[in-house]
């Protein structure tokens, strides 16, 4: 089971390691550069669009998790977070690291070579959301392919800042949902004892 220290380490690696891997990949390209990832006409406006878009995607994600056949998916991730005891600073930190590091690597460095949809599928596969042994988890994983593709379109149509902000707020909302449910479950368990 994942511990809080492991999750913190993975988050730091995602922020710096994934950014470094993205830089490494783009260092071999004549057509794409690392610095070009960060070019934007109006990054602050792009961030606002990302926050709004990511919030809409998270609302859809929460609705998907309410489908009776997919309730067990939310419960599975909730069990992981029950043992970690996340705080708001944790959620903001983990979401920031994922939003920045993963978007630099996947949207900034991989997407220019593989395209939006292949990169989105690769992103979800590497996160382990698609499993031949778990149909509900795979159904949710296919929903996440569309979420990841939306991040890809945000990058293509606006900037990396839009994709980062959308990813960040999506994770904040989903983490807070899982944390709230985990806390409610822990309260019910303590009342039942």
C-alpha cells in the first residue's frame, strides 16, 4: 500500500524528473524545443481557462464515478487515501506536481511526436487505469483517455499553462472528493466500534 512519504517522493519526482525527461526528449528534436513549450500570448488568461475547463472535467469525472457499475472504482481509490490521511496542503502539492510535471512530459514532449490521442492513451495506460482484469476500472480509464485528450487539446489550442491548470484543478477536485469520502468512512468506522 502506498504511504504518504512514497506519494510525496513520487510527486517530487513527477515535478522534476518528468520535466527533465521532457527536456531530454526534446533535446533530440530539430522541430520542437523545451523553451517553446512555455511560450504563450496570455498565460494568465490561459490559466483561468484551464481552471474552468479542469473543473468541468472533474464534475464529469465525479458524475461518472456515481454510475452504479463504477462505484467500486471510487471506493478502491478511497481505500488508498484512507490510510494516507491527506491534508489540504498535501492535495495542493500533489496536484501541482502532477499538473506541471506530467503536462510538460506528456503534452509538451511526447504529444508533438505521437499526437493527442495516442499520448492520452499512453498517459492512462501508464497510470494503470486500464486493466483486462477489472472492467469497471477500465471503463473509468477510457473516460480518463478523453480527459487526457482534453488536456492535449488545451495545450494545442492555448498553451501548456492551460493544460497544467486544468490538470491541477482536476486532481484537486478528485483528491478532495476521495479525501472527504475517506474521512466519512473513517468516521463511520469509529462510530461503529
